[in-house]
């Protein structure tokens, strides 16, 4: 796009607050300085740069979810938060950090947002389901399940409920790795929607209150390799049988996930009363238990869908 001299002049005057005479003098001066090698327009461009004035509207186009291609940089996107997943920590090659993730949707689809930047991860606490977020400067990737994701790093930004942003009806396109229990034959990530059919006596272990890792007794104290001597937190592990009509699987729930389902009931009978028959969406890792030669689901996220979602799920089956 080429702007004519008058347009540039007007923009500089408007945005700098300088008078027309002053701006024109600066432009003339620049032309003289460059020995008339450039046009008036060219000199005006340089002046606007020097004054830090943007001549073009540089707001990149905000994309809709179904327009996102794999491999895009600086993606801007607005969407409604459909789900906030638990922030996970990772340790890899002496690097450690956290990964936050969300599912957002707009009128054209849904996409998972993967957040690497610690400041943005902190911001997740201020978000809730149904909030509209505006994302700036994300980059798109494809995950192992073949779905597109938008990743956010240090250059990315998130605005929560920015004024004027509206999302109409959400089009659900990507329930990611939703699987039927009968198909869980290979290790990997899976989401299963089904019913708790049985529950086993919860077991407890001592975990570090900071990093949640298992603690081992040392003399009469408990020590975390990373955090030293700490006061152990009694942490549950819960095994359940989970059935989705196509089959059943033993699911293992740790910590928060177990606590969510147990809802403060420790007695097995009470717990059975509480949890049996509950319809849940479990997400986690399918692993093979070699000892018993069976597949198990190690749950890292447990959700109780609201009734509307349950109906939609059942209609999809
Ligand atoms: Zn620790």
C-alpha cells in the first residue's frame, strides 16, 4: 500500500500533535539532508518513523479457528474458554517448567491452547470457563493426535474478556483424542467418557506439599529430593472401574483427581455411594500393566460434564 504525501502528512500531524508548518519543515529538512535524493513522500515516511508514528494499521488480521494452518507464526485469535486443564510440570534434559492448557472455541471450531510462558500460566488462575480471551502472537502446531494447537510463548499475550470481543455460538469440532474403551489397545493419550462402575479401597502415600512427588522416610522425617525435609501430605491413589458401554477399563487416579472423585469420603462404602454411577470425562495416559497384562488409564484430568454436555455425548455415541 502506498500512501500519498497528503495522507502521510495528515497522519503525522494527527498523531504527533505538531503543527503542519513544523511537520512540513521537518520533511523539507530531511529532503535537504538527503540531498534531494528522495521524494517528499519518502522523506515524510522517514519523519514518521523517527517520530514513532505508524502509518499503517498494523493490527494483524484476527483469525478464526478453522483458518488456522499448521506452522503459522504471530496468530491472533479470540475464543471462548470451554475448558481449563490442570497445569502440568515437566522435566526434560535439565530443563523444567510448566505447561498450561485450555480449550477454546469460536463460531468455526475449537482448538487447544498450549501455554509455555510462566507469566501467562499465572494468568490462567484469573480465567474461568465461558470467559472470552484474545490471544496475540501464538504459533500453530500439530500435536501427536493430528490436531492443530496454538502455542503461546514469551512473545505471546492474552487478554481476558477484552471489551467488544464477542463470540456467538461455538462450533465444537475437536474433541481431540476422544476414544472408546474397546479401542484402548495401545499406549498413548486418550479421553474417555463413561460411567464409574466400581471403586476400590483408596490407598495413601506421603507426598511433598510443594512438588507432590512421593516422599520416602528418612529416620523419623520425610525428605523430598528437591525440597528437603518437609511435612508429608497424605495423598490418595484411587483405582476405579470405568465403563463406556463398549468395554471397561481400570483407571488410576492420583492426588487431586482422586480427591475430586472422593469428595472427602474416605470410608469405602460411603465412597462407593458417592462415586458409583457417576458420568465422567477422564483424560490421561493409556498404559499397559505388564503384571496383569491389561491396559489401564492413568488419569490426569477428571471432569464431570454438565447435563447438557452429557446429552450431547450420548447422542454422539
Ligand atoms: Zn518436593
